[in-house]
């Protein structure tokens, strides 16, 4: 460890570690400090995403979806394997292995980009100095020409239902369950509630999701949200909208939740409950007095479009700043600031950040919803293509859902693309690229899509926007 670096990054999650790697690739001397500690006390880079977010949740979603398909779909294919069951210990062991390989991979990436990884706490001092408290308690003051704050976020607590780590769980706790609870409560029908609710539902839990809002998935296109709710209900997720949780009584063997909705007051008895009502920026112990870095009223670090804070040479990226709390958004911000620091070009196009919800059916979108375009007053057209009409989706037994394109009626510019169905998260990449290049539906219409692929569904939706779909009657 040296006392001075060109760049010090505080936080080694998906916003911080790419910033450090790109800075290293740009020939700068870099240190990345991260205090993440696993349950066994070991330190790890990768932040929430790799340790307790994106990666472990997708591992469990894959395992539980495979079990579901073995039970529900294999007989349709003619595959007879007897009663498929889940060994939860093995499922969790596989997940832990994937997490370990992913987080250790960062150490190899750091080595190749000549990044010094430091385990412990980082605190910004005035004048681009950083106080580093190592794992053994040793305190050192480091100097940097530029500092990148990438401190991420933590689960939002609910005052009336405080986390206790055993009965009232946050998302990390819900990822680490050693056994399938008979009855699982989930507070919040957002992305975490739906993804983790789906995991434990597929494994046999009776899952009740309490959502405070009357609307379901209000950030998604209305038609997509409606289709999603239909499928989730069919899967047995008991989603109760307009449910305001008022309190919880934890007793041996479970928790009694009180909530109120339009019909009155209710109680819900469950064995465990997951509180997933959003996340809040993490700035605990991050900033000393007088750094010049300002927080907004919700605790996010204030930055401009290029992620510069109010302090010269200090940037902030990822979940700790405004914008969607998504790993790929943080990554692009991290890479952008590392390039800007090196005097190179860097930019994040905030209009083309894709969102993906990894349920079954999967949900993905980029750009504006039909409701947003309508509210803007801009004349528009839409094209929709159901997966039921896709040969590949039929071959996959995955005909639920549709693709939808929203485009300007006058200039044909693609304004938003929405997919609910198989591999939606992969399909959306084409739409992101199209929008990155300000493509029209005609551009998509004239692009050759291999047959039979799921990508044809996006092609057909683009054609449908001009009532020229081939594989589905135009309306
Ligand atoms: P974090 O990943 O939170 O990393 C911040 C790091 O900084 C942490 O390691 C923390 O320990 C460290 N740190 C903080 N303060 C200090 C300090 N003072 N000194 C040293 N270190 C510090 N997003 C997606 O895009 N796709 C998904 O599929 C997805 N799934 C998710 C599933 C779950 C269950 C959860 C909880 C989140 C999921 N997310 C997903 C969101 C994603 O995890 C976050 O958007 C992403 O991790 C944010 O990256 P970050 O680097 O800004 O912060
Ligand atoms: P969220 O914002 O997605 O959903 C929270 C939900 O809880 C909302 O529907 C909200 O109305 C509801 N809510 C809030 N207070 C409530 C209360 N008191 N009672 C009942 N419901 C209440 O947040 P999340 O699901 O906790 O996820 C946090 C972040 O992590 C999100 O910003 C998301 O972007 C990110 N994430 C992303 C992915 C992905 O990209 N696939 C997966 C998981 C998490």
C-alpha cells in the first residue's frame, strides 16, 4: 500500500470496482477500499450485487425455476423423472459457490489492472484525503488526486416491522434461508419482493405479498403490469394491493402482521417476513466535516450529469446517487468518471437504461411506457406481438407474454420497448442498442432476425406498429 494514489475509490460494488479497473486501464495508480463483510467475517469485493443481490438472487431464481419446470413442463415433453424435489442445502451451496467465484474474480481483475484492493473502511477528509481504517483497526491517511465515492445502498427499514435477522428479514436474509418457510410474508411488491417471493413460492411456500400502493408495478408499462399480475396470481403469489402494514408481533414460531386496506383492518400470520420496501443510500461514516460533498434530503450524494460532487476532484456513482438503483447504471457511471478523470470522453445515456425483473415470465423494458408517452402529448403508435404466435416460444413451452414497441407517430422514432416473456432481459438488449442509435421502427423492421428465434417477436412488434406484422393478424 502506498500513501498516495491518482484515484481512490471508496466502495467496491458494481459501481466502484469498474471505476477502479477502468482507472487502472487508463494508466492511473488506483486503490479501491471496501468494507463488505460476509457472515463469516471475511471481506469481499463486489458489494451488494455480487454478495447479496443480483448474483445470488439469480442463482436461486434459476434453481427454483428448474424445479418448477421439472415438475410442470417435463411431463409435457415426455420426460418422466418421478417426483422432483429440492435439496435446499445443495441449492444454497451452489449459490455460495457462484458468489465466491464472482467476488474472487474481482481480485484477479484488480491484479490485471494494477488496482490495489484494500479491505476496510474509507472516509473522505477535506482536500481529497481519505482516512483508511484497515480490517485490523490500523488507521492511515491516504492522498489522492481524485476520489470516487461508490458507497452503495442498504435495505430500507420499516419502523413498525424492525429487522431481527431471523423472523423479520431483509433481502440478504431472504436469500440465505436454510429451509423453505411454510408461510412467508413479503412487504413490498417491488422488484425484490417479486423475485424473492417467486423463489420461495416455487419451492413450496405460501407467499403473501403486501403492497402499500393500489397500483401494481407502476413503473412498468400498464399492459405489461396487468399481464404480469395475471401470471403471478396464477402461480399462487397472493399479492394484496393497497395494504398498509401497521405493526408486527414476533413470537416463537412466527410473526403476526397487522395491516389495513380499503376493506378494513386485517392480521396475517406467517412464519417469516421479508421487508423489501426499497433501499436507501449508504453514507454512514463516509464523509468528514468540511469535504464540500453535499447530500440531498433523502441522503443521496448530490452530483451533476457527469457524477461530479460539489468538491473538486470528488465524484460519486451508483446507488449512492440519484437515478435507478441498478448495477449496470452504476457500472456505466463508474467507467464514465474513470475516463473523465483520465481526460478521456465519458458519458452515460440515462434515457436508455434497461430494467429487468427476473421473474417467470421475465419482464424488461427500456425508454418510456405507453402511459408516459401519452401523458407527454406526443402522437404515438404501438405495435404488439404475443409470444403465443412465436414458433420458437411454442417450441420452448414459453408462450406467456408479448413484446411491445412504442414509437412516435410522425417520425417513427422508437420511444420505448417492453417485453414480458421468455428471455426478456436478453431480448431488451437489441432495443437498447436501437434506441442508443435513435432507431425507428422501420430500422428494426428492415433488420434480419434469425428464424426461429425469440428475437423475431421484437421484429414483429416493430412491424405491427405499422400494421405490417406477418405472423400475427394486424389490428
Ligand atoms: P453496492 O453494491 O451496495 O456496493 C457498495 C460497496 O461499498 C459495498 O461493498 C459496501 O460495503 C462498500 N462501502 C460502503 N461504504 C463504505 C465505506 N465508507 N468504506 C468502504 N466501503 C464502503 N441490480 C441489477 O441491476 N440487476 C439485478 O438483478 C439486481 N438484483 C438485485 C437483487 C437484490 C436482492 C438486491 C438487494 C439488489 C439487486 N440489484 C440488482 C441492485 C444492485 O445490487 C445495486 O444497484 C448495485 O449493487 C449498486 O452498486 P453500488 O456499487 O452502487 O453499491
Ligand atoms: P422497489 O422500490 O422496487 O419496491 C418497493 C415496493 O415496496 C414498492 O412497490 C413500494 O410501493 C412498496 N412499499 C414501500 N413502502 C411500503 C410499506 N410500508 N408497505 C408495503 N409496501 C411498501 O424496492 P425493492 O424491491 O426493495 O428493491 C430495491 C432496489 O433494488 C430497487 O431500486 C431495484 O432497482 C433494485 N433491484 C433490482 C433488481 C433487478 O434489476 N432485477 C432486483 C432486485 C432489486
